[in-house]
């Protein structure tokens, strides 16, 4: 998934899909979705209650990890796997 924190609106409980991530033999590629239908706003809290709370916890944990590592650029993706 090519999800970035800038794509997540925790207050509204939605995630905006603006890019996709594809695993290739030589690494990952991130690009715009192949069709306009793939770019969309997903109401994650309505689909799966508790998602916003989980994302908030993940964001706090990532911020703590970044501080423990000495700062960083501050552009941590939501998922890194």
C-alpha cells in the first residue's frame, strides 16, 4: 500500500487513495492508480469501527520511534512493509 499520513484524515475518519504501491523483483514502485476509479476517499471508520483509534496509536508509536532514532525527516509512511 502506498499510504502516507498526508492521505489520512483522522478527524473525518477517511483515507484518500492517491497512489498505489507494487512489489517488483528489484524493489517497490509507487505511482498514481491506474484508473480514476481507484483514486477515492475511503470511510475507514464506517467500514471498520476502531480503525481511526488504531491509526492514531500507530502514528504515536511512529513518532516515538522517530524521536528515539534521533529525529528524522518526519515523512513516515503509514505502512512500511
